[in-house]
């Protein structure tokens, strides 16, 4: 498990900022449970727990400027 600062990725950061509202609203209309809290735990519990632990043990370079 990683502890500390995550390695910054410009490409991933840009992708996260430019994922459109239309794409999300379309998925929400088609995929049942998309975007609702707790759905990750139901779909893949092991991945969800690992992701939660990663989020709590690492931080971004941008978190230093908050």
C-alpha cells in the first residue's frame, strides 16, 4: 500500500476535468445505480475497500496548496 504523495499525472488530471456533463447524464440514464454512493461497494467490494484506503493514505501535490 502506498503512503505519502501521489505522482502527478497531467493527462489524468486533464481527463478528469474534461469528462463532460452529457457523458455522465447519459450514463446515469442508461446504467442503473450509476453515480450513487455505495454502488462501488456492491459491485466490487475488494476494489472499493482498497480505493478507500488509498484515498486516506495518500495525497496530491495540489493538497499542499489548500
